[in-house]
C-alpha cells in the first residue's frame, strides 16, 4: 500500500455525482481536474497508508460537517470553472 490522500477519492466521487445532475457546465477532463484541484486546495487532506486507516477515514466521511464542507468547496469550484474554463 502507498500513502494516499483519501480526500481525493471523496472529492472525485462527490464531483462526479454533482456533475451528473448539471448540464450547464463543461465536463471535459481539463475542467473536471481544475474543479478537483480547486476544491482539494480548500479542504484538509486525509492521508491513509493502511487499509485500517482507509476504513477510519471512510467512516469520518459519513460525518455531516465533512460532507457539507466537501459539497460547498466543490460547488464553489464548479462555479469558478464555469465562469472561466481553461480548455
């Protein structure tokens, strides 16, 4: 196993879910990666090395405040990229 920022998985999954409900924003790879980067830069990292750490972090993902923070940052990132896409 390697050192991994589990927040990337959380953001990727949440972003995919939010984008699937929107038709007003570009979903190309560049725009999607820009949205991920913007959101991740405003969220705390959650590094894991072991499967046990991954399980604890997955449990923490269920906390309402974490989910709220992730959705808020992704929504801001979507709006920013929508206004000025870099592709």
